[in-house]
C-alpha cells in the first residue's frame, strides 16, 4: 500500500508520467487478481496474520484492513485518471503483452480496473467481505462511488451507505 501511495503522490507532485505508468501497471495487475482473491484459505493457525475480526473474511488483508488498502487503490486511480491516455509506449506494450492483446487501448485498461476492482467493492461491502470498524467500509464504498462517478452505480452505492434499514451494512446510524 505504501508503494502505490508514494507513486501516485509522486505523480501528483511532479506530473512525471513515469510515476503514473507505475501506478497504472500496478492497478492493472491488481484488477486482474482481485476478483478471485480471498483470505479464507489463510488461517491464523497456519501463521497468516491479518485483520478479519475472527470472521475469516477478506480478499487481500482481512476485511478490516481491506478498507484502507482498497482506498489507496481508489485514490491512486483517481490521481492518474488523466494519465492513462499519455502512457509511455513501454507501459502500453507491457500491459498489452500481459493481457494477451486484450487491453490495447487506454480505455480498455481503465475499464479493466473499473471492472476488476471497483465493481468488486459494493458486493464485498454488502457481504461484509470488506467491513471495518464503524465508518471504515462506508468511507471505502463512498470513495469508490465518488471516484467511479457512474451515473447510476455511484448513486446506488451512496444510497446504500445512507440507508436507514438496520439490515444495511452500509448504514451510518451507528456513526451518529
């Protein structure tokens, strides 16, 4: 997480494409793996320590810490959003190669990140696979909604967070 934070912040501060390229490549790789990731096979008894609240749930780091690592990826995507269409030829070639030619335009690369990362967040929050202390998963889902800026999905996700139903895991009643 610290590496991607440092890279997207370096891009923000310097405007140098090499930092954006690094972030774009890493987001692409994460989006390729994230949908199938789970911590359910990483038991504490086997030496895997992650923050899941003894639930066995999570995708990368346990459902509690998941909230912060996902936000880092979302902030990184937002920071380099405008840099996708100015990627270096080297970054484009690498991503085209690892995708077996499927992601040969910047728009396809962006769509891949949105599908492989953003679209995983709402179901994971809803199912408590991403679920931190009160406010953590809501912040993560709100960040996803704002960064994605999708006409219908962003509204749906924000409405979920502010729902008054006690059955909603997005419910902010516990915060207030």
